[in-house]
C-alpha cells in the first residue's frame, strides 16, 4: 500500500493524503483524503482501469461484427465491439489490431482511430480509444483463456436499434455504433 501526504491542488479540490489500496495488472484503487470545493474535509475513491481500446468491425455490406460474451462484473452476456487493455509500452494501434484478430479472427486493411472516450468520470479513470475497422479479411482467432466469445454479425442499422432499445449497453460500443450510423447517412 502506497501512501502520499501533503496538500496538493486538484481542480477545485485539495488532496491532503492518498493511499493506494489495491493494484493488479488491470485495476488500481486509491483513496484520497480531500478538502472538498465547499471547504469541508472528505474522501474520494478513484478506481483506475488499464487504458484500453474498443474496435467496431464494419464490413462492405454494412454489417457489424460484434462479440457476445459473459462478463463477470455485470453477471450476464453482453454484445459488444472488440475490447481489450493496452499492455504497458504497447502502441494502442497495435492493441486494436491484436484484439480484433484475437477475439473475432479478423484483420482490417483500414483501421481508423476515431477518438478517446472516458466511459466514467466521477470516480473512475478508464480512457478507451475507439477505432473503426473496415476492409476486413478473415484470419485465425486466438482468444485468451478467459474468453468464451460468440461472434454476432448483424446489419449496422439493427445494432443501432439494439442500442436505442437498451439491448446493447457497453458504452464504447454504443458510441461507435451511433457514430458509424451517422457517418453512413
């Protein structure tokens, strides 16, 4: 457990003490003792998740290639674009290419970085780089041992309807699907 003390301005907050409670290869948890913007003392918990990528594969027929997989935290299957963590020192563009191949067995002749999204902003740091993969070709997949992935292929317009009905809920995937639909119009 790491502890840092001393007054440090942080926007309108002042951090008086930081304790790193937990850290593994994906998650960090720290507790800051603070002086809040209203001048009162308090604490703020910050969860850090390894920066990652989310890649939407869109084929020439306007079909999206998504994953369907049980996700432990939400306790259910989730339909999503390809996602994964950026390894320390790894170029995020390489992560996007690697994850697309591992999870869906696809390569893209045109991988386009779109933007970086902060899925959570009040108590979590989890920057996610969004990519659109087009001009696809099939290759061998190579999922990790924890991944039991089913490939889901559907028209982009149907996937957007699933977002609007709350059937696709993974925030980076929702942004990618809506953006892809807007760019096709």
